[in-house]
C-alpha cells in the first residue's frame, strides 16, 4: 500500500539514466561561455589545478564555515620519515542571529573566533598561510578570492551576496589589528573533501558532499572550461549541483511533498535537487508524508498531534535511527511516541518503509548525477574503463546506516564501465582547505625557486651589450696576425671574394657534410633573362662508427656515396667542377684547400685534424679509380648559406646557421684581414664563433646546466658558446634542468626515471613542439614526449599542472643567448661608416617556434642603426657550395 502511495518516489534505472543524461547536458551548459549565464548548474572554476603530490609541508590554518558550527584547524604537515599530518581543532557556534544578520557581523564573528584560536595556539605573532572552506556557491577568478553568488543552508547574512568573502574577512581581521593572516585560498567544502582524500589517494579526482546540503566537484580538462583562459592541464570544477532542476528539468520526478518543502523554505524555487536529496530536508519530507498518510487514515488510526504538525520535529537523524537493521523498529516506536501518535507495530513498519523509500530515492538521484561526472571523466581520458576515487563527506553519508551501500551499488549499476573507490573523508573539508593552501604554498614556493633558477637564462639588455663588446674584441683578436694563434674566435679567411653576380652558368656537383646525413647534389645553373637553378640530390647516412673511425674510412664512405650518386644521375664520365661544403673549422690557404682545425658535432675520425680535407677527398677518389672530379672550392656551411641567399638578394653579406651547431660568416674588408695579403676588396670570413667563450670570457653567464652539458660532451672545454645555443645541446640543457628540478621535488614526484638519465634523450625538437602547440595538440605532444623519455612514475602518466604552466610560459620571452650575430651588424655599423644607415640581408636557419621572432627583435634592440632583413635559405648550404664553385670557375676563367 505504501509502495503504491509513494510510487512517484521509486525511480527505475531507466529514469535514473535519463536524469544522468539531463545532468550531463547541464554540466556542458555550465562549462560553456555562451550558456553559463542562464545555466542552473553553474560549474564554477575553483582555480585549484593540482591535488596533493605528497611533497607538501608546513604549518597552516584552516577555517571551515558552512553550517551552524564554525571550525578552525591548525594543520602541521611534516616530512620526518614519511609525510604526516597533525591537526588541532576548535569548534565555535554560529548563532542564528549572526547567520541572518549583517555580513559585517558574520565576518567579525569569524575574525573573533580566529583570534581566540590563535591566542590559544600561541601563534598570534606568526603570519601563517590560511585556507578558507566557504561552503556556498562562489564565483572565482583566482584561488584567493570568491564572490558569493547566493546563500544556501539557512544562511541569509545581508551585504555578502555579490561580494568577495576573502576581502570581507581580511577587512574584519584588519579592523581587529591584533593578528595577521595570509588567506591563500578560498575553497568549497566539496573541494576540501577531494583534497583531503587526495592526500591519501592520488587517484582521487571527485569530491562529494551528502550532508546538510549536497554538492560535488571534479577535475575537468581546461580545454572544456570556457570561463578560464588556457587549454593546458586540469582544474577542479565546483558543480553546485544543488541547483539542478531549478529550470524545471526535474518537474516530472518531483512530488507534491518536494513542492511543499520548497514553498516553506527560505529560498523557494532554488536548490531544488538539494531539497530532494540532502539531510537538511530529508526528515521534513518524511514528516510531510506521515502527516498526509495520517490524515487519510493510513497511519496512527488517523491521529494527528500538534508535534507531528510542527515543522522540523521529525529530523534526518531520526530517519537514520529508524533505518537501522536491528533496533530500527524500536527507535521508530520511541521517536513516534515522542510525537504523541501512539504507534502500533504496523505503524512502525510502515514509517520505516517510508524512511527507506525517501532515503533510497536520495541515494539513487545522487548516484545518477555522480554517474554523469564519472562518464565525463572517462570520456575526457579517452579510456574504455575508468579507474578513479571519489572522496566523500557529509553527515547523511556517514550517519545513515544504509545510505553509503545503496549509493555505491546504484552508481556501479548505472556506470558499469567505471571502477570507483569511495573514500570517506575522516578529517572533514577543513583539512582539505589546509591541503589546498599547502599545495598553493608549495606551488608558489616552487615557482619562486624555478623562477630564481631560470633567471640565470634571462639576459638583460646590459648583459647582452657586454657580450656584444666581448665578441667584438674576440673578432678583432682573430683578424690580427699577432693575436690570431691564441684567439678562440678564429675569424678564418675563406678566399671567397665575391657573391654571385647573376652571370654564373653550368652544371656543378656539390657535397654537403656537416652532420649525421651527407648530401650529394647536381646543381644546374642557367644565366640570362630567366635565371634558373635546377637541383637534384640524394641523402646518405653517416654511421656513428664511420664518424668516429679513421679518416680513410670516412672519406672512402664519402666517395662511395658520390659514386652511387653519379651512377644514379648517369653522369659518371663527366669531370664536373665540385664544391665541398665542409661544416667544420678549417684554416684555408686558398679556395680549394682547407686544413681541418678540429672536429665538432660528434665527429672524431682520426688522422684528419691538421690535414687538408680537399687532399683527403682527392686521395679517396684516386683509391676508388672510377671517376675524376675538379674540386674548385671547399666552404663552410655558413658561407654556402650566405651564397645561396646572395643569389636571390645581392644585399646578403652575412650567413648564419643556428641548427645542430651554430656559426656565422660575413664579408669583411680585406684591409682588416691581416692573415691574407692585400688590402683591396672584401673576403668572406668564417668566424667559427662556436668557440667564443673557450677562454672563460662567458663564464659569468654560463649556468650550472651549461657546465654539466660541457663536462659530459665529447670535447669538454671547447665550443662553449655553441653548447649554450645550438640545437645539438638545447634539449640536453633542458634535460639537465628537468633532472635538477625533479631532484628538488618540483617535478614528477621527485622520481627520476632511468631513461631521463640518458644523455640526449630529450631532443631539441621537443622544444619546438611544446612552443608550437596549444590545447589538445600540446597535451598530445607532451604525452608523446613524456612517454619517450619515460618520466611517468610507475607507468601512471601524469602531467603536473605547474610543470605544464612552466613549459608553456614561453621561456624564450625577454631573453636570448644568441647575441653574437648582433655584433656583426654593429661591426658593419661601426666600421663601414659609408653605409649608414646600413641595410644588411642575411640568412638564418632557425626553426624553434618563437626563436626567430625573438632573435629578430633582439637584433633590432641591440643594433638600432641597422636595417636588417632576414632571408631564410630554402635550399640549404649545398646550393651555396655550387654557387661558390660557379663563382670560382667564373673568376678562374677571367684570370686565364
């Protein structure tokens, strides 16, 4: 009979799944910028971006305001052997007249209680970080502010709605003047619950309260939160699901009793879902049902007493007592007798059944909304089966004998593809507020230390000017005969005396050796009205054992590749002029003779240093006895780059490479080149600036990470400048920073994977990907990178929000460690006075996403009198070698 009477309260799984789908739609509306203003489920960003990672420590105060009791906690988190938490708590009453009075009185009361607590703890002289659990709907734009949207749970203090509660509390504290507090975070009780449980279980990503009120929060992907800028990482969302149904979306399942509860509440038409499920209203719902049943003669033989008719006389704690399995019926008789209705045994059974139906409906409805959150988490992660933990708090969940079991069972039935652990919050949401504060404190401390560490990379304008001055001095030392031998920046004459003039014509071979790949090219240059350059090339690998074997093996390999290319092109019989791009420091005595000074970029072939590389190439060709070539020129890749661009733009007189290695060349006045006879005209000088600083002149700007990279390199103490700026080493510098930050506990929970210890595992291309991408693409890039360097501890992949922020903060902004190229421009500005203001075009081979933009801007800042155009070399330095050969042939023919 009661089942039939309360049929509308018994919800089928079909109905619950429908409610779950409705709530999922409400969540989506709340997250959307367009629909949020009218959404009933507000999905408020909390600015909590990380759960505890186990490294938090310190002394914190937590305030917990959300009901008729106000709690203050002192939470000490220490790390002696393992992380431990000590808590001391004081509970203060919040009288009804203060709850319904003015906001000023309310916050004065909070400040007074806090003062009393600090007095008892003897900490009034300390300024401890404070976390404020404020269990009402707030709109936040940062962690330490919260604007109250609306009061709930019987609170009605005036002048608070629409105001920042942190500011109101600070004002009340300041007015007292007897202590100070640093309020670092304001959090909802659900967030506090999630953080409390997250301290014990790092899989916890949902917080659930079922007590006086009800609410939930969870960790949402930033890319779905329209109301907050940025797509990276996650943020905790406070759903404020108590207002679900305020737009009428639950009218089909609300009963006459729900409507009567709402009409008699302090906030009619609001928090309708909360009024159907929470502890504040459950006892009253049962009372209304009992009154109606008694009036209709279905209970107590139709007897109705003044007590039964009194609002609030039947409390939710009575529902919990009556539903106890053994003593429930006795409790029912006791409670009903106090209400004066003289119940029969059948009446007690019937009342117990009413209580069961009302509390069961509550558990079922909460399971359906929780199921929507779990489905959202599963879809966000793109997994077939979700494993997660829900942190739970609240008197109804804790005190009701059957509630937790029913909620768990229904949730698992509605969301069968989720493996959910429910973790009871033993310490309430106050500890959680302290943990949010501890995380905020940890992050602010980590950010301070990270900023302090990375500050060494941020070179000021004055520092760059100093480096510019030093480079100028090094250049002059390299150009002078007296100081050339001891100079680190060698300023090598290339014997390239002219850039292309457009009359070059013919077929030329070009070789390009400078890294792990070796290119052979056939370049067909045609002059005339329609100048054309047609290129054919083939790329060959240089195995590591050849790079680091004997010189004979290296040049035999090069000749084998040339032979294959000549066969491939069908030109083995022709004796073509050849240009050799050889991207290592060489001292040239003529255009076709270059003595290798030292290997760089991982090459270590023996019996080459101190030898003429053109001679070694010719000897290799002789050993092969298959073909002959006319080696006209040996050039550095920077020279090849300059020549390639000069063919397109006659103003080009600087070549710049910023790739695996780094170097630059430029057209210098012959009168300044003391190593070569003659003062007329110009000659291209290969600076070999990678060795800048090998004499210690850059030690004041080298970091511990630069020194570590240098110490473990193949050529420790050499090419120091190149190791600070080039692609071969940038990733390695970042890897050393990651290891240091992990050792210091900033990243990856302090766990360094074996793979991360591997040199060169973090590639420079990762920096390009991280700077280039955003949103989902960035997360995908990061996941690929982390998987490849195995930094995920125990196979459980996590990207900490703070690390994500660090990676995506554009570390290049406001700094550049590639100042030397600016010195050339200044050199022109100072020496070539007849070109003022000077316009220079030069090539740059840089590919990092924001690298070139910042470099261009810094050049402009450091050389304001120079009008510089940057021209990207589309065809690399191989085409440049062919053009130098063509120019060499033209000049040779002119001499003949």
